[in-house]
C-alpha cells in the first residue's frame, strides 16, 4: 500500500537502527508519548531491534487508558437510561467500570452504538427525536476537533436531543506534569505526531527551554519511529534540547488552525483527573458557557454524584508515567489479561500492557529462525 | 350504518402477501403455499420430494462416485462427516453475496475441512414477521444456486416465523453430511514441526466487505465478500498428493479462516498440535483495498473474517505439489506459502514483521473494535 509500505521498509529501518547504534555512546531513556506509537513499536517488533543503549518507556498518550474510572461509571449510568442512546468510539465499550462495561449495558437492553465519527451521532439524534443521544467525547487533541464540530453542528441545527459526556485531555500538560515529577528518568520525548498535526509543535518550545529536554515530533510507522529516536539521540549526544520535527510530511509548526479554532470555540481548559495519575492542572477541556447546554453531566445531573475510587491493585499509574514496564507488574499476564483487565493500560488495544501482552511475550521465547523456507511464491 | 347482510362476503385470505406474516409459520395452508410456491421449485430433488418427517437416504448414494474398489471397502473404511452452523449475518445481502450463499458455503466448507466430500444439506429458515417476500425469494434462490455450485443436495428443510422484533429479518441454520474417503486423515492436531503453512488466497475480504456496508463507510473501491465452496479445491489438493492408508494423509490440517481470521486459525492449530507456528507477515496475501480499509479503520487483516479461504498444513515434501495444484484451481490462484510449523514455542504463533522484527500473534480478545486514533 503506497505511503504505508515505504515506512515499513526493512532496509530503511535497519539503516536508521545502524545509525542509532553508531550515535549512542551511553544509555538513554526516551518516552514515546502516544499509545499508537507503543502499539506500532510492539506490532512491528521494533522494540527488540533497538540497540540496548536505548530504552523506550511508554507514555500516557492512550485516551482510553487515561479516562478515569469515574467517567466510565457515568457513561454506564447514562447508557442504562431507557431514554438515552449512548454513542461511543468502539474502544470504550470493553473498558470495565467499577461493576460492568458498556457491552454488558448493551446486553441488558441499553441502546449503545459504535461510530467512527461523532458526526454520525448527530444523524442518530435526528432519526430518534424521542431519545437523547449522548456521545462519549473522549480523547486528546486528535479527537477534540471532530467532537467540537459535532457540538457546533448540533447547535446550528437546533438539535436539542444531543449531548456529550466530555473527558478531553491534552498532551503538553501531561508532559509538563511528568517533567515536574521528582521520579522522572526520561531523557527525551517522542511527541505524538497526530496530536501535533492538529496542534502544531510551538506549544513544546517553552518546555524544552524550561526543562532542557529534547522533544521530537514523531510519526507512527517503524521508519518514522526509528527516525524520531535517532534525532532525539543525536540531540542528547550533542547536548542540545530542541523541538525537532521528524514527521514533516504531516506536521507543521503552527498545526491545523481551523481545527484549533473549533476546539477553542467550543472548549476551554480545565483541570482533569487522569486514570492512574491523578488530577493534572489545566490538562483537559470542558464546554465553554455558550455550549454548556450540550454537557451530558448538566443534562442528567444525577450522574454528577457518581464518585468512584481507582483500584489499588493495579500499577497502571506507574506504567503511564514510565516508571515501570508492564511485564514488571506481578499481575501481568496472570490475574490481568486483555480478557480480565485489572487496569486501564490492559484494556485498550493501545494500552502499554495490552500491547505487551499481545505482541511482547516473545521475549520469553527464543528468537525464531529468520530463514523461513520459501516456495516458488517468492 | 345498518349491516347489509345480502352483499356481505367472507373475506378470502390474502394469498400474495408482500411480506412474511405469522401465518407463514402456522403449519397450515399459508405455510404449505410458501413451501410449494417458493421453496419447492428451487430445491427440487428426489430426496426432498419424499416430503416425509425425515428424509431417508440409501447408503449406496453415499458411495456414489467412488471406484469399485472404494465401494468394496466403503462400509469398513469410509467415515461420515456431520456438521451444523447457524448464520445471522447483517445485512442479509452484502457486496459479493448474501446470507443464503453463506449458509450453504459455510457448512460445505466445514465438511470439506475434515477432508470430506459434502453430499447432503438441511436448511432451517427462521423468518421475522415483516420480512419482504422478495428478499426471501432472492435468498432462497441463492441457496439453491450455491447448492448447485458446491454439488450438494438440500434434502431437508424447516421454516419458522417469529414475531416482529424477535429476529433480524432472517436466520438460517444449515447442517451437512459428507463422506471421507479411505486414507484421508485431516485433523487439527496433526501439524508437525517442519510442515509448511499454506493459505489459499487473500485474507480479510469477507470481514471488510461486511464492515464496509455495516458501518456505512463509503470506500472508492467496492470490497466484495469471498464466499465460496472450498470442497472442489480440497478434493484437488487431496488428489495432488496421494497418500493412502500406508503413507498417511498428505494434508495434515485444513481450516477455513472464518471468524477471527488467519490469526485465530493458526492459534487453534498450534494449540491442538502442541507445536509452534512461524509465518512471515509480508507473505500473507492481502488485497490492497482490504489493506487500505483496515489501515483506515484501525483493524488487522490477520484477524478479519474470510468465507472462501483455507489454511492448510502440509508436510514439506508435499508442499510444492499441493501449492502447484491449488494455483491451477480458480479458488487457489493466489495461494501462498506463508510459514512453517516449528518445535519451539509450542502453542504460540509468531510472525516475522515487515521490518524484520518478530511478534506473538495472539487470539483475538473479543469482538473486533476499531482503535480510537
């Protein structure tokens, strides 16, 4: 497939890995911020091909993982109401609340639907005027523009039976919080390419100055990630700390201005709790006054009283902060699997624990013989 | 208004309903009409024509088409294969096929995967009140056409009607009987280290065809389901590498890669055989449009369903012969060898990735869910 296969090319990847090997003179710890990058690293097996000097820790950039348990419980309460059609991105259905997940709500007769775009939920609202359609508006700056656009359109179309349960979070605030943490051991960041496509990377410029840490905007294919790692390692070896763009085919410094405008129009910054991490100041979005009518928590005030505590068994907080690797958790692959997740990072297919479980268990197995015998198929 | 008894006539029951009504499952005249006018002409054969509570089949018909030598050993050495499957796909008609074709091919393929030659099918139709008669006609017609293509006879049937809202238009259950020739021994636990792993063609077509209509996604290219009967291909493969009682079956394992896709099948075979499986991701044939759709939706073609593709595990010595024969068959032209069975990591499936890394390919956890970004 054009524009994909080129970035999964073995020779190109190996070339960059060799260059990383030649460049790195000492161990460096880098964090890939986005769950999509974690997924790609493990799916391609790139994590095993990196030289031993480079350690990648998996950051908090998985929207499903960091959505607080309390919000999942609110979603479940809303979806259980007979007058509600609850609409969500697919990933969220399997996330366990404190007692059950949205799949169980659906099985018990709740009207729960999956869409690829929040705009589809407006269509559902128009077709079901006697129901209230609640969309689960989660995600980083990547999903925020489309979610905001859905609300703008609902307002323009006078759709009174549409509301959104919002749990938006933002990347720079999370990076800031990590850098402020006394335990931090990350030398450089691979910033999330898709978030930067929307927001640009000017937001990171004050961070590299303040904390003297390199931040490299990085894509998602193996060749992209290897390039991001290489640029980050070069900066570290040369003692530089700059924002660099390793994903120039998609990202510009200023980002996507119209997308930023619609986010700014609908949402304003607020403090948000992150699952496994806690409240990070000004790390999320909530509705501005002009759009508050669409806030599902105000439309259904009963859900505001729901308050859930996180489980103390799971160490996903340490994993999301890059302080532990998934396989360092005693419950990993035992009590906690994708079928029976104890915590956020095992739930989502983008979560670090799920990615480790799905792709990473080979570490315990010997490396397979690379010469698979081939037939005339070539 | 006074009743005008003189001009009153008893309303005759409406015969030509445009939709299914509860009466069509009543066991009475309406049901008989439905069977007589819609089903019977499509599935006409002498066994179905018995119209008994069950269909009786002479044993000689099971041995039909066998050599005189096979006939002699038939009772002692041949085995029957018997299977059942239910079909609940939504939408009923999708690009490249419909539920009727799927219901025949699904059961035919399950029989074929045990090395059997499928012979007879039964079909149970569960109709939802309100189903359009035209839709039922179209689907019954494609059941009949699929039976002809697969060379099987529909010899028993049943129709039930459920209240509106209690079904998704139409469900079909099919059961099938086939015979396994002497010397054929295909089973999921027979994979042995050194065996070649072969797929019969491109992966993920059916799943993405259904996805593309179910999600209302509009792609520039139409992705069609690959639904097809694989019994002909299997018979050709068995003929390509004759085994016999003393040599053992030339084909160790066969599986049609339906729900869960290639990943699920390889995991099942590895687990059943207690061996490991290694394959090269880039050798797995995937249509560019299926690949593109999967990339866009955050899905993996390795986990996406097929309805006309099989996975074969074959001794290395027979692999080229089997592969060559597959490629001469219309349903195996894109057959490819993707990997092999290994002694290491028993029960585990490992893929070599495009960049030369490796990863464990696990069973899918549950329903395929699109990733958020």
